């Protein structure tokens, strides 16, 4: 039996060399310093526009990308802004805010890194964030305490900014007190003649940081009046909403602030399925002013939230990075305005 010889195994391809700034300089016909000035967008040195184009063209042709770590060593700090993932479900409003913020930071030449820290809280989370050596950390909701802020600063963070209902020593704070949302919604219902008002409180994990102050604001809105507020725990689930709607008559409510537009739409559909007329029998109001609420019939009344602009927050981060010794700034940034439509 004649054996057919096996062909020799092909040799593995030689590893491709990583292009360097020296390669870019040779191809563009400039010095390495000029390459650094152009690609780092240094404004202290004037480089002609044709030279800038040659450097960028050479970098694209070679596939050259500046080394972030080397850039950080030269600058004395990184350009990484760390944004830990929130512990609460992020809705459309918060997602739009994040998109605007990341765009504004990008235009200031920061690199935004979102960090998933499930299970880590407080100072333990701060230690994990510090390992990445960010120049700034933006913490949504309840973040680290003063010791955690100090851990981050010792690791090189020039700015720690919290976005929540209370400030932390040593950190800049954008204060967002959600009591104003519940107060605005229930005051609107009261002014429209409603006196037996329900307030939806989601049972989902992570939302208590918003629902508790909204409920407190709702109760404050009718203090010293003849109106009452009834807490209504509710899961974001059609069956849970149907069960609540089925006992609506026994609750004797003539209005409901449903936490936000998503819960309001869920509950309003369930109430209508039970034959409850909105707003004749029960007025309904949500919060967040989502587009879908305008498409319902009746159109959904809501509380429009005025969040800080991403551009302003990015400017705060940039100020803190350039002046890390400045006193922490505190800004109350959450506004609320009722948008009255047919549902209330």
C-alpha cells in the first residue's frame, strides 16, 4: 500500500510588528515630537494644518493608535473617567442623560469606562474602582463613604462626583432629591379636586432610593389637608397590576401617582380592563415624560424631570481634574414640572 506523504505543516505567520510613533514620523516626514503634539491635540505648540493632515493620514495608514498608559505617564494622570454601573434599573431618561454626559466627556478628550460592580458596595467597591487608576469617578446613587473617597484619591483620582440624594465628605455632589417629584404629582392631583390618592411604590430591587423620597414628598403635599395618601406596592408585571386593579373599588381611591410613566401605563391599562374610567373614576399621573405616554388614550399626565445637563457635569469633572485641591462643589440639580394631560 502506497502511503501518500503528508504536506509539511505551514509555518505560522510571523507576528506583525506594532506600529510606533517613530513609524508615523518617518512616513509623515516629521519629528516624533510633532507626531505627539498632533495626536495628543496639544494646543501649546502651533502646528500647520497641512502637517496635521500628514500626521493623521500616516497614523491611519499604519493603523497607529497612541498608547493610553504612555500618555498617562507623560501627563502625570490618566484620562479615564470611571462610571460604575448603577444599582438601580436604568430607564430611558437616565440612559439619555448618560449618553449626553459621555459625549460631553469625549469632546473634552476623556475616555469613559463603565464598570459593572455587582455585589460590591461602599468602600469595597471603591477599592475595586481604584485598581483601574481613573482620573475621576462618577458614582450614581449611594456610593462610597468618606473613607472610600479617600481611597480613590490616594489611587490618583482627582475628582469623585456623587449623583444622589446626599453629599459625601470629600466628594463633589449633584444632589437629586426625588421628594419633589412625588410632591409635584400629588399636589397637582389635590389641586384638581382629588382627595383619596394612591401612590405606587415599586417592589423591585434598587428602586427604593427613588420611591421612598417620592412617597415622602407625596405625603408632605397633602399634610394639613383633608386628603389621604395610600401606599400601593406593585411589581412591574401585568398580573400584579391586574390583581391591584381587581380590588380597586375596595380601596376607594379617586387618583393615583404611579411612580413613573412605565408603572402608570401598566396600571392604567389594568384599571381600564376592570372598567375603571380614567380620569372620571380615577385620575392617573406618572413621571419622566416619556413619549409613549403621549400616545395613550387618554394621554398620560406626568411630571417632567429636569436633570443636570451632561455638558455641565463634564465641565465640573474637568474643573476638578485641573484643580484637585479645590473645595468640593454641591449643586441641587433635580427640577420637576407637572405636564397636565387628559388622564388627570
